[in-house]
C-alpha cells in the first residue's frame, strides 16, 4: 500500500500509530458535537439521546464486523479518512436544516418517527465508517488489535478533553466541528508522504470552513419565517433571540425560555403565590424572572429577592437586547445568582417565605430534577415554617387527557409526600401551591388580598378569578388527578415524570408512538428485570454444557462488558445530573474519564492477557461486580470527583476485559472485528434500553441491582468454564 510502505523506521511507526489515535479523537469529538447539535436543534430529551447513542454504537458495530480485509489493503488512510471528515460536515448541516426540510416550524415539536429516522441515519452514516476504520487500522498495523484499541481509546480521551476544555466554552458547535476537522485533515496530510494525498485535503478544509462562516446565516435560514437576531452556544445550551415587532423571545435549545413582554405568564406565575403571603420579605425565584416576574415581585416594598439563573449568557443577551427590562437586575433589593438552582438551594442557609419556580416542564431528566420528591424535600428545608412553594405546569382548563392526568398526579402526590397542604389552581397553566401553613384558593379571599396589596395587574384581576377558580373547575381537576390508579412518585433515581412528558409529546402525532409508550408503561417488572436475567442465565447454562464451544466463552464476557459499561455510564451520568447540575457542559469530561480508563485498563492487562486465560477474565469480572456495588452506594453522592473516579475505574475494567477477551479470541479465531463488534453491540443494547425503558420504568436502584446480578452470573459462568 503506497501510503504505508514496508519498513520499520520510527517515523513509519509514528505515522501508523497516529491514524488509530486520530480515529479515537475524531469519533469522540463528533459524537459529543452531534449529541449537542441534536439537543440544540431538536430539543431532544433522554429518549432521543438514547436513540442517537444506540444507533451510533450499532453503526460502529456493523462497520467493524462487515469490513473486509481487502478493503484495508486496497485503500490508503487518506482515501478513507478524508471522506469521513467531509461526511461529518454534510450530516451536521442536514441536522441543522432537518426541521426546515421536514416542514416543521422552528420550536415546533417534531414527531417521534421523523426524529427516529434522523437519529438513525445520521448516527449510522457517520459511525459505520468509523467502526470500519478501526479494523482497517488493525490491518495497517499488521494485526496489532490491542495497540489500535489502546491508541483509539487514548485519542478518544484526548478528543473529549479538548472539546471540554478548549472548544465548548469558546465556540459554537459548528465552529468546534470546523476546528476538529481542520486539525485532523492537516495532521493526516502532514503524515502523508504523497503530495497527491496532501492536495486531497484541500476540499475537506474548504468544506469545513463553510461550517464556520455560515453558522449564523444557517441558523437564520432554519428559523424562517421568524427573525433570528442573535445566537450563542454556551456550555449549557444554545441561546437564540427572536424578534417579532416589539416582542423578544429567548429560546434555549429550541425551547422557549421567556417572552418579553409577557405580562400574562408573569402575573400568573407570581400572583397566586404572592397573595398567599402578602407580607413576604424574603423571596427566591428560580429562573424565568426576566419576563416581568421580577418587576411584579418588587411591587412589595419590603420584599428582597434572590434570583437564580443558570446560564450567564442569557443575562448578557438580555442586557444587550432588553436594556430597560434587564435594569431590574441592578435593583438594590434583587440579588442575581448565576448557578444551578438546585445546587444553590442545597447549599444556602437562608430561609424564604416564598419560593417560586419558573422553570420549564420536565420534558427531560435534566429539568425533571426540579420536580422530584428529593427536590421538594430540599425546598421544604429552605422555607419558613409556613412558607409557600409554587410552580407552573402547562395543562388544559376544560379537558385533561389520561396522559396529562398521570403527569399531574405524579406532581401532586410527590408534593403531598413532603408537604401537608397542596393545592392546584386549574387553568391552561396549572399552578401548584405547597406549604405547611394555610393555602388559599378562594376567589373572594384572593380578590380581597389583591385590593389590599394595591396590585396593578392586567390579566390577574378580581373580576376574572371567579371563572378561573369556580368550584366545578377545581373539582374536575382534582377528580382527574384522583382517578389515576396507583400514581407514581417522581424521584431522582426513578424519573418517571419525563416518561409521562414523552407520552404527552407523542399524543400530538397520529403515529403508533403513543401506543408503544403507553404499552411500555404497562409492562410488568418481570419483563424488565426477571426476564433479562433468566435469558442471560439460560445462554450461560447452555454454553457451560457445551464444553467444546470456546467461541461463546470468549465473546459473552465482551458482550456483557459492553452492555454493562454503557448502562452504568448512562446511569451515573443521570445521577450526576440529578445531584450536581447541568450535564450539557460536562458530558465530554465524563466521556474522557471513561475513555482514558479504557486505554489504561487495556494497557495494564496486555502483558498478562495471553497467559492469564479465563482466570484473569474471572478476576476482572469480579471487579465489575464490586464496582457496580460501589456505584449503587455512591450514586447519591454530591461529590463530583466520585463520578469521575467511578467512570475511570469502569473504563479500566472494560479495557482490561477487552484486552484479555480479544487475546484469547484471536488465539482461537483470527477475526479482528468480531470481538470489537460484539462489545459495541452490547453497548448498543445498553444505550437503547437504559434511557428509554430501564431508567424511567425501573429506576436506578433496580437497574444497578440488575447489573450486579448479570455480572455475578457472568463471574460464575467464567469460573465454571475455567474448571471444566
């Protein structure tokens, strides 16, 4: 092959090794940026993340399994790497314009099947050649599979670290992709000894530059017919500002954050709680203060307000485009705190008479953490003895569907498990009020307090309250909530609310997704917990009885490792998100720790892989069981380093099993892509099931127990096979 001539010089070895390293760097960087672009363009929740990740792993698995040896011999690295870089540009552009091409308006909810299709196509198209390149690199390195695996893992760790430290904080997704593509293309051109191969990099570089220069124009085009005036990719989300005549709308990841002016929502979210305690002097407002809510709270001359906003960029954009409205942030009685709201509440020692949450509905596990029993318990600790907590959930005033009733019941009974008094105000937006003191929902009492407070509101008025708070409407709402049989409480480790939100999302469309999700909700625990255990146990028993079947005894640990590491990774990321805040900016660092662990574990086990045999596999498998038990105990930790350490250790054990399992497999059958493909296929199943089924329906406690039992079965299986 011209690009890798025969020879054993140090420079040739460096070139050969560099391609495997670049593959890992490229794969992880693109995976992170694709996931971020999905969230920014489609307002994706964990169900979509799971699909994207699962299809990505499936594509890599198929690519490594189906690639033929003659492909590696026929093509040079440049002829295969350059097209993948160009393909990444095309797919990022396709994802950006997906809504426009599919006929959806900006910020309009996309149907499940279109999202499923785009997730499948983008992930498969990009990950399939990446999986194939892994096997190509093994052939280019004369069969050194473990060396390629280690270099790819090291490259993946470097890519995740570079994205986290240098790209996400300073550049948009498209700009970050441009830098990654240019860096890789220039490196490959420099490694090539052929002038033709260097010249071939120019079209890729030109295509990548288009991403950089057309980033904002492409967003403006995607938002038509609305006028996009500003966009900023922060570490937390993509912020976009839309102007419509005199109104400005601020979006985060394609979800409306607030309109200005929006007196109706501001009055609705504030007045019902404010009139519960008109004398309140200490108020905490979580998000949504820039739509007029802060001005309304300041109508009480003695009230002091702590306003918590996660993203500093949204404050900067507000100051730039709404200077008069943002001046409220400089008021002497307003203290603005830029940090995660849940973390702030958990760390402050202050007590408040009113805590108002103006956050979006829990359509993702990230937002769901502000609607759980654990969060409500923290809120109660920060309230005065008779303080009031309130939040708003979109609903319907005259008709509440079964899916909406299930979601409202989850909120109601989760609150009731913490607070003695819970009241729900009916309307197109339901206002939940919780307290240990009295809660008033009488239109007459609230009208009297409105007059006494001297409020000057437009939409919240005494003459409108009798219709809003009629006994018939209140009774209908409570009847719908109370007719939900066996309502489920929403917990950090069992985030059922975002699954109900997905049900509501699916109800907007005529496809079968609603029926599928509804049936999943009815699935018995046996099929989610007991059946997988029995199935894997049956496979292991059959394999144990077939003493001459060595192939399964080497492949099964690789599949189990892929499944376990992926499910554990997703579980720990969710736990991290629940306890420590926004995962959007930290996902690449968490990936980096895991990938560096894969490199370290593979390197440490390489020398003893051949002679260790099944005994060594069993020792590593025992390490998995112990680590899973530790993860079960540590998943409620609020120490950030704990999660990094767990993922690093998980990677070390995963890399060690890969080294030992593939060494034993290659001694039995020369198939460079088979073990890698099975590892990825296990990861594919884990990613597909964890986010969409296991976590919302089983919860993290049962999920980790399932993993502990599966890996315990795997340990027993290896010990039996070793003794046979």
